């Protein structure tokens, strides 16, 4: 089956906004949490740890929580006229 242009756009849109949008939202919430725990960061120069901890946390949450949810949504959810299916190829067995 070959997807049309608009069907490829629909798949790409879901990957982009659910995957990358989830990462950006997680990063934003991580920054809010760090600033609420350490409000003095807004009054001084932030340390590298204050910048790195939300970024690392957002990366880990996106990689292990959000992206598996995006993949599950891609496979289980219909895209109007089609749905994605995972098909495994049988390994070649030499006799």
C-alpha cells in the first residue's frame, strides 16, 4: 500500500505534535517545577545544573513515556481511510 501525500502529512503531523510537542511541554513543566522549588534562580545567574536537570528529565520522560504512547496511538488509531499495521518479516532460514 502506498500512502497519498495527505495521508503522509497526517502521520507526520501526529508524530511531530505528539512527540516533539510532548517533549516541549515536559521541558516547560520541568522548568516551572525547578523555579518553584528554587525561586532564587530568577534573581541570580542560573547554574548549569538548573538548566540541565529539566532538559535531561524531559528527554528521559519523552523517550520512555511519551514516545511509546505516540507509537501506540499511531498503531491503534485510525487515520480516516487507513490505519497503520506492524507486520514482521519472517527471518530467512537456511536449510
